[in-house]
C-alpha cells in the first residue's frame, strides 16, 4: 500500500515538476524582457538573453522530485501508524491535541526568543554587515507566528473566543484545527510569500538629498564631470566658472572597468582616482566602515603599511558585491612599472557617487601610475539653480578635451535606480509566490469541503441554509489567509527594523497595502468559487455516505 501511494504521488509530482520547469523558463524570459526593454535606460545593457542549460533544468527537476518523494514517504509512514479504525473513520491525526498544542507553544516561544536575540545582534553589528541575520530574524519570526497560530487553533476555548458572538465565525475558527496540517500549510505559503514581498518593498533606497550637506552620498557636490582626454593642468579657481563653482576639484583618473552595479560584467581592472590634498582636507561623504577611527576618514589615505600596500577608499556596495572584497582586504591593480599595486581598503563609503572607482591619494597615484598624467575627473559645487549654466560653461570651455559634465545627484540616483530595479524583480517573484499561496489555499479549501460533505449535509438537514454554510467555509478560509498575511507582513517589517530606524529607505506603504489587500480579495474570490462548487452536493447521498 505504501509503494502504491508513493508511486501515485510521484506521478503527480512528475507532472507538476515538468509544468513548473516550463513556467520557470517563461518567467525568466519575462524578467529578462523587462531588463532589456522597460529598465533598459537604467541598466544600459540590451544584450541580455535567456540561457537555458539542460544541466540546470535536470538538477532542479531531480531536486524537486527528491524533495517531494521524501515528503510523501514521511507522510505515508506517519499515516500508516494510525490505527485502522481511525483510518476507516477518516481520522489521520494522532489525536494528541493537548500534547501537540504544548509542543507548538514551546516551538513558538523558542523561535520568538531566537528572533529577539538575532534582532538585537543585527542592531549591534549592523544587518548589512551580516545579511544572514536578516534571513534568520525573518525565518524565526515566521516560524514563531505559524506555531503560535497552531497552538491557538488547537485550543478549543481560545479558538472559539475570537471576540465575535456570531456562530458562523466561531465555527470557522474551530474548523481551522480540524485538519491542522492543511491549515498550517496554507498559512505557511501565504506567510512566506508575504514576508518576501514586504521585506523587499521595505528595502528601497530613499532619494532624499540635502545639497548643502557634505555628509551625504554626493559629499555636498552638485556637479561631476569626466573628460576623454586628461587636462595637463587642473582647472584653476580663477577659471570663468569661479562665480558659479565655489569649489572645483580636479582629480587624476586611471581608466579601467566600471566597478558599479551599472556594469553587468565582472571588472578585471577597476578605475582608480587620485584625490589631491585639498580634497582630503575638505572631507565629506558618509562612511559605513573604517579600518581605524579618525576625525577625518580621508586622512587614512596617508597611512603607510610595512608591506607596501597603498591605502584606498571605495564604496561599500561596489567593494562587497562587485569586487567581492571588504575592509582591510587588498585589491590588485596593474601599475605602470610592470607589476601590481596592492590597494588596501581602509574605508568604505555608504552609497556614494564613487561606486565606479577606488580612491587613493594623489601622491600614491603619481608614484604607481606615472604614465597617466593629467586630470580627467572633476567635482564642483555650484548652486542647483546655476547648475545648468555652469555645466554649459565648462563643457564649452573644455570641449576640445571631450568634457562631459552632469549632476552628482543624478549620478547617485542612477546607482540607486539599479538597486531598486533588482528589488522589483524580487517583488515580482514574491508576488508569484503569494499567488501560488492563494491558489494552494483554494485547493486546500476545496478538498476540506469535499471531505466534510457529510457534515455539511447534516447541518443542512437541521435547517442551515446553503448561504450560511458557504459563509462559514469562506470565513474559515479568510481566517487562514488573514493569518498568513499578518504573520508574514509583521515578520518582514520587524526583520528590516534596523533599516527603518537608521533611515535612508523608503517604504511604499500605499502600494504595499494595496497589494496585500488585492491578494486577500483574490483569495476570498477563489474561496467563494471553490465553496459554491463543492456545496452543490445532493443532500440524501451525502447523508447516506456518512
């Protein structure tokens, strides 16, 4: 009997795996179509194509089949231990409700304690320093919520005292524990998907910027420029743009690969910028990590190391996710002496306009790269209302050098737009998971209603109207759906609490609420459809079968 049921389950799993594999390819094509069309101006890379590797498809399908086989085998093993009279009566549970309720409460308390410990740790060390803390907090909170719901459902007194005097909602709450495994499955699907959706939506960067403050991603600069041909001399303060540019810095630039998120390829040789002493003394920008405390972190570029490494500063996002390096680590760059310069990261900027470059002192730049004289990178701070005129003036005066000048804030927002674009793809994935959760909830409801047709027929025989029974089953489904949405949403918001408190992110509360409300509405509509179909059962045959 076990073997027969296992084979039946594997046949269904094989059909589902094949369909899921095909849908995965379609989903990937839709995402890449968005990257190459809707978001092409942001990404500036229209050459993305779907690469379907047979090996990856086979591995994914086999992994899915193996997981399904293990779950089916484990379920069959549990059911086979139930006494035959209980199986004949349609009861597959162990019947130890009190023990299960206590066990669920213990698991919920343990998971909640673990989530609290991880949340405190994320405030201490910084969630972005240890991304695993985010997933740990979220997973622990989801488990705590689901187990708490399980404990509440198995307590008849608490599940019936839901603050509503009506009989129908009370019956719906009691029926959640009728087949607890399916109820928890539905809650888990919706909670997991809503957790991903809420946490990703709450991670979007905010574009707020104070042009007068130096402690921002632009460092107080409003103008950034780059020339195709290096200038032999820095732009002097006595240039025609003096009235419009209170500060104008000329920096040296070693050409190389873009190390920002705008580049989809792995950079082999990152760009290096040599900053003058006046820039170091000016300071500015916000640092996320420093090798050693300093009143002016830019002075760390004057450090000397016994092994000859050159102190460097980079942007945190680029260093960590593009260069795959970190604070105190070395980045190797080919120098002009036939060797390699070791750039040791002594500071990491927090979301700055320097996501494409690594910065070293001008003295170290001239020593390591003497074959690249001149100045090709420029920063200025004219007032925003005079930015266009200052840009035209500089580009006109230095047109022979191919100078291209733009807004520093626009440069920073381009970087953040790419990050938010990737978050959007995860939101789509979370929405897909949420849709699957609601569909799964409808399927579970359909099966529960079919298995309870004898009970429903008995209630109708005692005078309950068909509409009353439909409302009871829909209320049960709504309770499961609402529990999943609340558990996942609260877990997502609490998990990103360090980001919310630190600021710098923008939560789209309105759109997020509308999405969750739409999911709830879709779940209710699917529930109504399932109920209306299953309640069209003749009264007498159902009573006789029971």
